[in-house]
C-alpha cells in the first residue's frame, strides 16, 4: 500500500505554489517529477565522482563506469531482458526509435517495402519511419483504432504481406491511455517473421514490462517519464537483431580498432553507444529504478489504477465533458474536451489555479484527426497524486463550464 502523504515528501517540487495555489501536477505523461534520491545522486556524482566512463584507468573513471554498468543491469532486470548487452542507453524514446529506424532501416528496408504503424502513434513513432521511407522509397501502412480508442488488430492480417519489414506500435497511447495487446501483435507478426518495435514511453512507468514475455524485438522508453532525469532513455533490442544492424552513429567507445582503411566495431551494447553518453543521468536512472522497486511496482500500479478509476468517474459526471479513450485497459491518463470550449482556454484557466494539465495536439496529430479535433486537454496521473487533487480539478472544470455558458 502507498502512503501518499509520505510519498509526496520524496518529491520536493510538489510543495511548490503556483499563482498562490498549491501545485496540482497532472502532466505526468509529459514528464514525471523526480524524487529526492535521484536529485541527490546527480548532485553527489558531480561533487564527488565525475569522470568519463569506459576510457580511464583512474579511480573516478572506474567508479563511474561501474555505477553506469550497474544501472544497465538494473534496467535489464526492470524489463526482464535476457542479457545486459541488449540494453542500450540512448537520449530517450525518440532517440531509441530513431536508432532503430535508421540502423534497422539501413540494413533491412529497401524500395517497395512496407512498415506498419498504428493510428494512435506519438509523432516520435511516426516521423523517424517517414524519414526512412523517404530515403528508401518504402511506404507506411496504418492499423486503425475504433471510436473507443481500441486498436483494430483484427485488420492486421490484411495489412501484412511479403513486403512488410517491421511493425512499430505503442504499448500505451499517450492520448487515449489504451494499453495495446502487444503479446498478441508480436505473436501474429512473428508468424510471418516480422520484427516488432514497441514504444513503451507510456507503459514502462505504469505497467509491468517483461520483454521476454512480450517477445518483442525492440522496446523503447524514456527515463524522464519514470522519475529519472531528462536526456536518458533505453533501447532494448534482441541480441540477434542488434548484431545484424550497423552502428547508428560513429565515434569513441563504439569501436574496437580504427585505421583510415577500416574500423571494426565494439561488441554490444557499446556498438550503439557512440561518444560520451549521458552517464551521470544513466546512473541516476538506476537510482530511480531502485526507488520504484522499493516503493513496489505493483503498489504503484494499483494506486494509479484507483486514481484513473476515480478521475474517469468524476470527469464523466461533468455535464458536456467528453472523454476520448474508453478502452477497458488504460494507463492513468484521461484526455477530454469540455463542451466546445477551446482546449487552450481550459488549460490556461486551470493553470491560474495551480493545476498543470497538457493541452494541444499531444504530439499525436493523426490520432486527433480521427476524432476531427485539433487539440485536447489531458490530465495524467502518477502515484503521488491524490483524490483531493482530482476533486479540485473537477470543481474548476465545473466553474469553467459555467463561465463559458
Ligand atoms: N512515445 C510516446 C507514446 C510518448 O508519450 C512520448 C513522450 N510524450 C514519446 C514517444 C517521446 O518521448 P521522448 O520525448 O522522451 O523521447
């Protein structure tokens, strides 16, 4: 069980006031707040241990290298990958997807090939594939979703053919909240020997992720959405896939030997970690994972499910409020519009009350187009949010509704 009063003490920013009101932070799908232990780790590392990893024989370099590799191991365990070498540190989900689109694309995609995405993808899981298609003369096909926000995987068979080279799909939608049946999608794709990349940016913070159980070929997520710092993320790839792919970038650390005639590459995972990685934040990422494990992942999941249930029920009771995304399995976020009030008006008025929600396209324009909308309001929750905060959100939405009458 989570004691929310105690948990909130771990997150210094939650005591902030905004325009004289206590901060109500409901923008967790964009980025989560950081616990004291993560903030302290970064501060301490720069004060006591900072030295570039992997290259030095001196004390501090070895210390940082050890901590960095320990963080990799923590992440391996967190997603139940088989090998540490399958965990690649990147700048975030976007960095991870671009790595695969470029490197996998370079090796396996040619003119006339096809890539399957879903209609509910974040721009980060659309644009890298479009860039690849432009370079290679390949094309994108789309799995649609229905009006409840449920993916029509019954249509997947009809989209697959001998030209399909990869399926890239989100584990959980950042707008609809829908948790997609990844295991089922992967099982189907593998019948045709098609690899699957899963965008786990919204699922990793809120659900159990077991990449071996999912059997996906790639899994990507960002540290900053899971209580770790910005600028650090993960690309999980099955060893047999990563081994076949060329390096994404060239530079230090990713090489074995270099001559002007020929370079040989380092073993995994370093083959995909060119240059000086964000090692301080990677170490702090490991500390965030420790914090999640200590709090209890299942406790976090249970707590967020209750918040989602409560918020859905309270928001649905507001006259004229429409929720987008009604799947039975959702992560803890609710996107909505209030009557025909502009999403920016709603967001700006809530802000003046200290309530932080996200407004706009939510980086998923094709998804919004499905509903004929150009913007929505999204409240997204973390386990440090409270039922009282949801009450304040709903009271203010009622007031906004009256104001615009
Ligand atoms: N995919 C999804 C589903 C997301 O929600 C986000 C972040 N909003 C991203 C990808 C991109 O993550 P990042 O900006 O951390 O690379």
